[in-house]
């Protein structure tokens, strides 16, 4: 399992369009991926799950993955949140 913490810098957090793009990118990987914030851990490949977290700008999240491409998955997704690549 590979894990990294980051702070969400996306201007609007992970809502609607940003959440959809994040989940599409997560689904590009074979690993199981989770996003955790405020003691809630959600499957990062689930739109309903990610939207229910209501992640806003400035929220500290932990991205973790387990599988053959776990490190690449975590680094890609944390990079998206840190660089506002939406």
C-alpha cells in the first residue's frame, strides 16, 4: 500500500466537474484507491462517495492505493489536487 497526504488547492474543491475528472483519472489505474478526509475513507473511484465527502479548498486529504500501479496512482491524483489540474 502506498499513501500520501496533501492539501486540496482546487479553487472549488472536489465538486461536480472536478470530482468527475478526478474519478475518471482514478479509474485509469488498476489499483484500489481510497481518499480519506475528516476520518471518512471513501473509494476514490466512486462519484457518489467522493461527492458525499464535500471536500473544499484547504482540506487535508490522504490518498492511498493498493495494487500494481499504486505509487503512480497516488502521485498522479495528489498532483491533480495540489496543482489544480482540472
